[in-house]
């Protein structure tokens, strides 16, 4: 009888301590494949395998593209590459970012659900935003099990909290996850998730082989929003548990991550507007001073323009929460 022998783990901010606690709680004879994704900079994360290797009895190594999967091994993501599973081997791919990250949790979780179905245990640990939520939902739809760190135990609770809202089978502190996994991998599988959906197959293939290209099928339907990464149209994917989007070239966003990215874009636009208005106010004052000796009417117009622009600057500075607007724009009463 089949058992759960594929464990995929995701963490982000605050996740290293949680990972160390999980691996410290695993036994030396842990009979399952383990894959780990942590959000990291493109040139970062080289020390992560050594950290996890020292944390517990299982050997942890950086994943190598194409290497075979072996039970009792820990395959760790590398910087600027997605970690995927494909039947009996590991894939390391420079595919499109998901939720603004590469590596990201959702591609690993989705590929595990695609090829291993009910044999998968997905684990979501401390982190910001919602990466891992859609992937954990995919694992559970295919008959796998979802384990989430208790948000009260996590240094950053957003990733666990979003995962729980979409559905989780076990919610426990990090120190209890290792012993829980030891029990789960010994249990026979009773659920059958059935065949993966055509949409899941398309999305996994996109991460393995690249986007399908113009004229080919694309998962979902066009939405009104542009992709923050490439400005292409985002296609809305009808996931039952998570509102999410993917553009034609493959960038993917959960709704919460897209909203956060849009907030960043709005803030950047406000800073640009602030700079432009401050430049305008300064130029108006310079023109007023130059016109004052011989063109008093023009000077008054430029003075009026400087005051009006300064008032707009003050509004923007309040929105951005910076400085003393009156002092910065020279509009304080004499």
C-alpha cells in the first residue's frame, strides 16, 4: 500500500529558525524524500544546505538539476532558480517568478502534487505574504496532506495564516512538525486525489519547459490587471481556494502578493510625483525672484504657482509620512 513519502517544505522571513527546529525533530531513519524552498536573493542561500545539514540527522545538499530522488535526503533550493519535482528526479529551472520570487514555494508544491499526488506532505513555515498557499491547496486537492506552522509560533505569521485560511490538516508549532512528519510518513495512504487537472498540468509544464508561446492555450482567462513584472495581461486562474493570476510568459501572483506589489507601485508613483512637484515649486520661486524687479505681475503669478504647488507637496508628504512639508517646500509663513 502506498504511503506518504514526499515532503515539500516552504519558508520565507523568519523561516530558518523554524526549519532548524523541524529538522532537529526528524529521526535518522526518516524514510521520505524532503525538498526545501526558502525565499532568498539571487546570489544568496549558499549556506542554507550546510545549516540544514547540521540541524538534524538527515543529509542536506543543494539540489542539482536532473539528479535522482532518494529517500532520506534533503534537496535544498539554490538562488535564482525554482526547485521542481519531475517523477523520479529533481529539476532546477530559471522559470518565471511566482509572487515576485525565484525560488518560490508554489512551483515546488504544484509539481509535487502533479507527479506524486496523495503521497505528498506539504509544509508551510514562517514568512510574509501568501506564497505556498496555492501550492498547498493543490497538494490537498490531489489527496496529499497540509501541515502549517502555528501562526502564533512563527516570527512572521502571514504565510502560515494564508495557508490555514485556504485549508490545512495540521497546525502545530515548529518543534512539533518533525515528530508529526515521522508519524505521517508511516501511515498508509487512504485518499485518492485522482488525475491532476489540465490546468495543473499546463502550469507545471510552463515551469519545466517555459511559456507555451503565442497562439497556444493559456490557463485561466484574461483579467483587467497588468503583470507587475512585464506589464503583460494577467490571466485569472479559477483556483477554488486562492485568487491568483498568471501572465502569458508565466509570471504568477496570488491575489495578496499582487495587491502588495500594486501598493509598492502606487508608493513609487507618489515619490515620483513628490519629486516633480518640489522641482516645480522651486522653479516657480526662482522665476518669481527673477521677475520681481521689472515684472511685478509675472512675479505674483509665479509666487502664486509656488504656493499652490507647495500645498500639493504638503499633501503628498503627509501621505508618504515624511518630513516637515512647510520647511521642505519653503511655504512656511515668514
